[in-house]
């Protein structure tokens, strides 16, 4: 499963409380969602009217998302925010 591979990467790179295991799952699900849609960071950034580095920093864990940004990112991925959030919750629940 792709989620497990990316999550293992994140677990090795979490250096402080800023990067909790649950947040690593959130990032993993976001990256998978973007890739599953066949979108590049550049395309998502253009939809958000942001530079590509904005998306890269989010996906790289350098920039945390607030709820409004999460909704905007979901819309840029053409996924309903509640559906994307449900995927994140499901992945976190399977962690236990």
C-alpha cells in the first residue's frame, strides 16, 4: 500500500512535535490524492494562485495547513473537503 511507504519515509524525518505521526498521515494522503488525480504541484499551485513552492512546502512538511487552506487545497484537487478529511481520518484510525 502506497500510504505505508510514504508514512515510513515521514516517520524517519519527523524531528519535533511539529511533525506528529498523524500530521505525516495527512501529508501522505494529500500527496497521494494529488498524484491519483494526475496533477503536478505546479498545476495545483496555479489553481490556488500560489507559487509551486507553496505546495512543495506543504507536502514537505515545512508549512502547516490551516482549515481554510485545507479546503482550498481540496478544491484545487477537485475533491470535496469532507471526503478528503474522511480519507485522512480513516488512515489515522488504521494506524492504531
